C-alpha cells in the first residue's frame, strides 16, 4: 500500500493564479501531510507581506529571500506539500536542487484564465498597473515556459480544484522520472492508473484535438479504456489510426496512412498525437507527429516491455526503409511518457522476453546494479512480478534518460545505447523483420559485440560469460553459430553509426562500464564472423 509520508516532498509550481495554494491545501489534506505556502513562509520570516518586500527590497531582494526559504524547506525531513511562488524556480541551480530532492508538478492554465484569477484579490506586483494585463501574463508565461517545462509532471488546473487535486495526487504517486532537456523537458510516469495518467498528461498540453495511433492488437485489448479516459477528460480522440501489428508494417506507407487520417480529421499545430502501443507504434506515431504540419506534440503510451524500457523514451522516431532498420526518421521528443505496467499482463511471452534484452543492455552500459537485479530476481522477472518489473523499468529508463539528457542527438555518448544493435539490426533485416523479434536480435548482437570486445582485449572473458548466461536465463537467444551471420554481415554497412568506412561500436570493460570504439567496417565484419564461429 502506498504511504504518502514515504514519498519525496511535493512542490507545486506554475504561474500566479494557477491554483497552487488552493490545490496544495487539498492535496495535503487528502495525503494527511503538512502544507506550506512558500510566500507565507517568506512573509513570516521578513515580518512583512510579499508586496511590501517587493516595494522595499525590489524583486532581487525578494528572490534572495525566496531561495533561502526554499532551501530550508528542501532540507527539512519528511514529506510535505509546498506551494511555490510563480518565480521560485527561475534560478537554474535552485531548480536543479528541487528536481533532485522533490517531485515538482507544474500547474498550467490558459493566459485568459490566469488573468481573470489574478484580478481583484491580493496585490500582484508583476501584473498590477500593466496597460495590457493579459498581454503581460502572456509575456511572462512565454519567458517562464522553459522553467515550468522543467517539472516531473504537468497538470492542467482549469477544472474544479478537487479534480485538479486528484490529478496532482496521481502524478505524485507515479513518481515520474525526468528527461531534462530545457524547454523540451518531460516526465516519464510509471503509472498505476495508466489511462487516467495519459489523459492528465494530454490535458496539461491544452490541445486543440487528440489523434491516436495504435495497432489492431492493442486497440482490441486496451483501446476502449484509453478512449474512455480521454473522453472523461473532455478530449475524445478526433481520429484513431489503427495499424496492422508487427515490424514488417513499420514503413513509410503506414506513416502516410496515419498522416492522411490526421489531415482529414482537421489537425492543426495545436493537436496532440497519442502513440499507444509497442515500439513500432511509438516509433511510427512519433515520426508522424514530427512530420505532421512540420511538427506537433505527442505523448507516448507504450504497452510492451520493450517500448517501456527503451523505445518510448529519448525522442528517436522513424521507420524502416527496405532492409535498412530505422533508416528514415527524426529526433522529436515526446511531451510526456506514461508507462502502464499493468498492460504487460496481456503481452505474449515471446514479446515480453524480447523486451528484457533492452533492460540487460541498459544495465550493461550504465547500471551494474540493474544487471545484478536481473540475475538475482530472474524468476520473479519471468513471472512478471509487479514490484520487480517496476524496478527493472525504472532503472532502465533512468539509464536512458541520463544519457539522452547529455547527448540528445547521438553525437557521442548516446551511441552507447546501441550496444548490440549493429549486428542485431542486421540480423533483423536479414530475416525480413519477421524471423527475429527486435530484442532477440539485440541479445544476439550483444553476444557478438561482447566477443568483439574480448577479441580487442577490452572485455574480460568473465564479463562475456556473465552476460551470455543472464541472457540465456531470461530465455533470449545467444548462439550466434545458429544464426545466418554471414548473410547478415552485408547489411552492417546500413548501420546508422557508420562513418565512412568505420562503425562506432560499443564495447564493455566491466558490466556497467561501456565505451565507444570506431572499428573499420571490414575488420568489424571479420570480428563478427569469428564471434559466430566461437560457439
């Protein structure tokens, strides 16, 4: 049972009039926790109301007091609910401290709503006296947009306070991870009430319309509860594009079909695309969003383990072109990602095991403790124990989020996330994207790259054996000698990491410690061939 007192503190941010104090009091009461209004703390410490501090010390003096007060709040033990002032997190260093030690939820509303709410009450030093008050609100909102974007979750506060409080409680309970990318920052929620959380995330974007991309299997199993949740939030989908399932349908023809349906539905640039499905759907739906009207926002709602631990996070979108895996695409970050582990109950066994390969990959390149967890809890993982799977997902996403935040466009470190993918993609393509699942191909690719690392004198034999043993324990293929490696090698040249005659390859030193080596294409092919002969 969830215990609010054991959670990280909740900080409510957002523009003045967004409802932080009203909603914060309701949230604290329902959680049975203390509530603080930071402006009230500042006024009490100063012995003067906030407008008087502004008048006597200016905004700079007030912000200094605000920083000191917030740091004291963050240092206090125990969970609590705190309503921040609209500019409390303008300071980048303080914002980073808050994001590291608390759950930050940003309340959002339209400029007209905020203008109306801030009239006739307490003095508003930054608004009062403006000739065009709503224009001033819009200008401040635009200036602060990157600050409010850097929150674990966004919640629309246009509804009744009681309803907004429920949305905030749900976001806090989901304990989102953050992918920090400035104004394009987004949270990754591991949600108990996935469909309600998706609706919350979409509503916070204030869309003109919602467009859903899914596949036939997911729509049959989970389409109705998603549409019901969106409709309950006042956002019934304007169009739902239902594609055939499978990697073989991840091509430009499917994108064209999705785009045509969206245009026919009257999509504009304020539309939001919801990609609801596995990795094929999130890749394809995100790419459709990237190209629709030169780019609209999208929300990823993955339903498979592979999509939850990898495909839905990071903004890589795209489709296959012939035998070239993900050859056409764009970097287009989602506005939110909502993971619903309960939907894994209906994923077929082979697909679930395939997804585990990406979790192993994440551990190998960035989290040795994740590899140890998979080794220790392999039986519970295969039983799909909710607590263990939740931790596997969270740790996998944390690895990817950290790398993506440092290298969004794969200029350097992000190449590490392709561990196993050079040979893996080639094997997938050789099998026409039907013989092997993506994760199965990646597992074989990791075996190949581990052996390449060993041949280069970088990867200890014990590491190779350990990872191969874990992959086998999780029901993933490891015997390269049984695969058509020779036929697949002609496709290695299609790899996105190729630079001229070299390929940026990932090799392990120890588990959790990876590095990038550029290897000549001919030499790499020879090393892969030798790896396949080594079984």
